[in-house]
């Protein structure tokens, strides 16, 4: 009799526990920020409803004058569960897909400290004066004695001309301005004054264009930031430009060894546009010339994250020359993100031709647009080192925001 009661209790509790667990999963998957098109209603499912109160009218959630409101998620429209931010996007965002390679040249704001070094003096090695004053790897030197810094050569000249007198050095560290006092020391080997810092003022490389907006002439590329190769610091852009590029060879990706597209700059003196931003979501700027490629010369709609589905998709990328081509992939998992970042979805290359040529996702492919149902949904960003056919993509929403096409 007791066993029968236990069985009945289990049969009664099992569906309740299953329903509770399913509800928990549904709630957990609702992002803190939801983008919808102007004039649309928010819909979720029959269990979770968005409130229709004084703050938000679902029937007219976003009007032309307001770009953000708060909405409450309620169970069966009664029990408040979660509050979310709802942002509007234009009803029709039309962009030209990229896929063609770009040469990127960046000059940093000030100079980036990439290493510290001791100084050889007549009395032996002396610890880096810059390090002793509190300057760290990853800091940007933006002023010396109130003079704005634009190159490594300028730093060397100002330090050497100090003749050992104390320097007032202004640095930027993660957006914070800090002032330091540093006294240069004479280097015994060349009789010049030094502060024991290695600095870098520029970088260059090849990436892939994600999209071009003909109306605003804005462009986006890479899908992830340009970082310093030694420090991993996101480079603070002073000036930058994009130029034409051509892929000349491919190093195939293998397990444990990422592949690479090797490109050359074409007509380096002819700029295609200027780079104004280098963010977590890529590089952004204004084009000097049309960036519409000949093969994909029709604008496409963009998909908001709630419109993206796990399943088949394509990427447009270039693995030879300058002409892009579409290749099949699978969006394996859509990840929840409440703040911008380059890892929004997990993707897998399924196209036999691309796998044969590259082994999957390789360096230089970052920024290749991801297309699903004839909409731009994101861009390729990273590869998994031990699975070269698998990597990450970024939601196109994040790139649209940093391109100033969507209201922040």
C-alpha cells in the first residue's frame, strides 16, 4: 500500500517538476535586453507574457519618438518574474554583405607599453624607471611634459633630450587618465637616456569586411577587437584606414594549430575608408568609396537575435584572390548575452569545399558575414583551437550598435 502511494505521489509530482524545470529554462533564456522592430509587439509564449501596464503598452511598445522602454515578464500575465529592457530598431535595416578581404592599418592613441626592460649603466643593471614609477604593460603613454605623443620615435627623442631630468608622463589605463613622474637613466651601451619601456604605435593586418551601409557610408569588419600581439590589450585608435587586399595563400587549420589566410595589401596608397572605432565587436568607420562587392551587390535585411534559429546557415568569405563566395555552416548554439561581445553563437563549418581548402575557420576569416534565410545574422569571430571546423560568431545587433546604425 505504501509503495502504491509513493508511486502515485511520484506520478503527481513528476509533471509538476518537469513543468517547473521547463519554466526555469524559459525564464533563464530571456535576455535582459530585447530588440524589436518599430511598431511590433513583444511575444514569447503562452506561459510567459509581457505586461501591458503604464510603463509599456504591448499594442504599441515602441513609437517613433522612444527607443527604449522597460517591460515586465509575468507568468500567465499575473506573477511578475523578470524585468527586461526593450529597445527599438528601424523596421527595415538594409545592408550590403561583405566577405571581401581588407587590409587594416591602425595608429594608436599615444603609444602602447608592450614590455619593461632593465637598463645597463656603468654601475650595472638598474630596474626600469618606468616600471618603478608604476607604469604597466598595457598602459598607453599619451603625453610627456604635456606634449601629446604620436609615435615611438617621439618618446625616444623626448626621453633622451631630458638629460636625466624628471619627466611628467600621462598615461591612460583602461579609460582612466593617470599622471606619473619618471627620471630617465643613461644607458651605458649607447650613452642615451632611457626609461626602460618598449612601446608600439601602430599595427597592420588582414581581416574581412562584414557589412557596408550605403546610406550612411558606415562599414564594419572583424567582429572582434584588434589587440596588441604581445599584451592582448585592445588598441586605442588614433587614426586608421582600410585598403584593398588579396588572399594569396592559405595555411590549413589542424587540431591544435589554427590556420591562416595570408593576404597582401593592394594599392596601399588608395584608402577605402577611415577607421574610427576599435571595440569588443570589431572595427568601424566611414568609407571613402563604395564597398559593395560585385558578387553580392544586393542589400540584405538583418535579423534580430530572436529571429535567428539554430540550424543551417552560410558564411560569405574569401579564401583566394579578392572575390568572396558563400559556404555552408551550421549554427549549433545561440548563446545568451546581456552585453556586447564577440562570442554570441557557436558555428560549425559543414561545407566540404571550405573544409578541404582551409580545414574550417582560420585567422583572417574574422568578420565574414553569417547569412540565414537571406538575412545577415552575424559574423565569424573565433575558431576553437582543437576543433578547427568549429568556432564563434557575433550577433549582428552588437556590430550595428557600434557602427552607430542602431541607437544605443
